[in-house]
């Protein structure tokens, strides 16, 4: 469809001249997200600053049948914020106020355009801590994280976004503005609508404000580096640490390909001969952290680690975590097209799924890089390919299918934190029975009977 001059004028009236983009150059910047193989050109991008403005935009879109794609920073890796049907991109990045930090009750109320890293820097001034930390935390907005139910390295100990959602303000496609949930940890008043909207990928409502539960900032932290000559052995060590009753805050895996690429770009002294590195972070009371650090080191050595030691100081620890965060950048910088996948298996089956992924890479003669959140069984196997090479790209697609099948066979899921979006909707019928997908469609119909919000995502049309 093509937006009329009248419609553009109404949008301009709602958000102001500076809150509307319509030129092809500007629109192109909102035609893609963190994935490398999805694009869709919007016809307008709007930047509301209040829930009332969002309400007016959605009312107009519903009246005229205009697709609306909600968007934060666009760092997601599922194609979820790509406007595949054109229409309006509703970008929430200007809704960026931290409204209240309630130190007495360990909550924060914030608009959804606040960047996650900015929020945690402000919370640290109050000795408070919001654990979920997706790798894109330097850019990712609160709204995008809630909509994708983002996780990150801290999920192994602290969980994901849904575990911290207390309440929210959401706008329905009709324009109705709803205050949902509340400010208390315990709240079983009817169906848990905030939990339903968390992870709904912008398909049900536009979230404008959230109230999140906080934790006290841990008084002590320690990073442990463990080096292994086999990726599978590294996975076995992770399982043993957890089985021994030690619960690190983070357990992160990098394979040899990632280690070498990082050392080429920004040498940090990582061992190039290692087939895998596991980074552990222990946090809590100093005495407990010291004891658990010793336990992790001893277990890794017993499981065959070439090296296992605590970071020498805070600077070295930060260097290690910088290397881990640089993993995705290294991958995307070394391949024209990347299937940055996201599968989860029960932690005890982590070594098994790593072995399967290695065999899949051999079967299709592909480079599949393995990194991820090893502590909760959430791996990011990244298949390197080139969409311009049809034969190679076809092998890569088959490999992705096999990886998802392997995860499901092991009782896992096809997405731990990236969401379904466009990237995985063709695989949804593998992961869910048809009756369950029909329930998803039914829920969508209740919230969005006109089907304007983020159309084309999550499931394939029947």
C-alpha cells in the first residue's frame, strides 16, 4: 500500500515534523534489523514520545488498515522488527525517561526507549542490579527486550526478562491504553497479561512503560577462565559444575573460530590453541565467591581443562568478557550472510548437542561457529554462508533445519531468547502442535482483530 498525503499529514500532526521520517534515505535505515538476510521498506517511520501519541497512531492505522511494525533499537536477531508489509514503523527510542527508581521496594518504572546499559548504570548509583543482559545491551532498549523476552549470560542464575516484569502500560490497536499488572512480586489477579505480552514480539500491543523488579548489587564478583582442547569436554565440565551444586552467575562458551577472530582484531591474550574457552562469573558474598571460584577451577581441571584459573584482576576479567561480547561482531564481519541461530536444550545434554552440531557442519561442509550461554543450555550456532551463492546457501538452510531438529529431539526449543520473527516461523510447526499454533492465532485475533500489528511474524499463514 502507499500512504496518502492526508495520512502522512495526520501522522505529522500527532508526532510533530521532527517525529516523522518519509525520505527513502531515512526509511532505508529502518528496513532491516540485526539479521543479515531480511529486509522490508517502510513508508513512514514515526517517533512517538507518549502513550497518547501511540494511541492516536494505532487508531489511525486500524481505521485505514495500515501495517504497523513496533521497533526499538533494531538489534534483534529474528527479523522481528523488519516491516515486511511496508506501512508504518513505530519506533519507541524517544520514549527514553527513567520515571522512578524505588529503592525501598526494589523496583524501577521506565519508558521503553531507555537503553538497557543506561538503566543499569543509573541503578548502580543506588547499588541496585537488573540482571537480564542480552549481548546487545549497549544498544538494546527496554521495550525490545521485553517484547523478545530477552535473556543473556546472567540467565543461568537470574533468569530472563519475564522473571522481572511486574507491570506495564500497553496500547492496543484500537487505541485503548491499559495499565496491566502492578508493582508487587506476588500478583495473581486474573490472567497474567504482562507475561503474555512479554515475548509477544510486538504482535499484540505496543508497550510504552514497564515496572521491573530489581536486586541488590552483588558485593563481590570473580571471573574464571577455563581452556579446553575439545568443545564437547568443555560442555561436560559445565554440566559437572552445575551438578556439584555451584551456580555461577554466567557460564559462557566460545569455540576456536571465535577465539582466533577476536585475537586477530583486538589481541587479548586468549590461547589460540584452545578448541573452546569457558568463562565463568561467580558473584555474591565475598567468602562464598572465593569458595565457589576454587570449586569451579578444581572441577574444570578434573574434567581435563588445559588451563583453569581466576582472572588476575578486574581489568583482565573485563578483557575476557569484552572478547565474549565481541563474538557476534567477529562472526558477522567474516561472512556475507550468517544464520545466527538460537537453540536451547536441557543443560545435561549440552555436550550431546555440541557433538551433533559438529557432525552437521561436517555433513554439509560448512563453517558453523559455536558460542553461547552454556549454563542454561542456550547455544548460538552460527552458520556462515552467502545468500548470493545458491548452492552454498541451500546447504546452510539444510544445516539450520538439522540443528533445530536435533534440539527438539533432545527436549529443547528452537529459540531461547531471539524469538521467532521471520527467521524461524517456517520451523514453528516442528516445535508446536497445530492446535497450539491455532491458539496463538486466536490470541492475536482477540488483541488485534484487524491484524495490523507486526503482521507476517511468528507463524506462517494457514
